[in-house]
C-alpha cells in the first residue's frame, strides 16, 4: 500500500462529502451506518443520519 496516496485519497473523498453534503454509507460506521461528513477545525466529523426505530406497539 502506498500510504501517502491512501491519505490523499481519503482526504479528497472526505472533503467532497463535506463540501457537497452528500449522504454517505459505510458498514463500519456507527448505527444507522449512513450520515454526513462535516469539516471541523482540524479535520472532519461524522454526523449520523436519522433513522426512526418503531416497534409493533408504535404502529397500533
């Protein structure tokens, strides 16, 4: 693996997600697995998406 290239690629992807507000999905991300990336002072942060959880009694 070329670590410098990997870091550059990751930064480009995170910057694109943060700058465009695109919804992102990742199996390894916290529940519910989708959300948005925002810029922070020293990098990026993950904002989880909203996914309501209903039980059978909620539907009655």
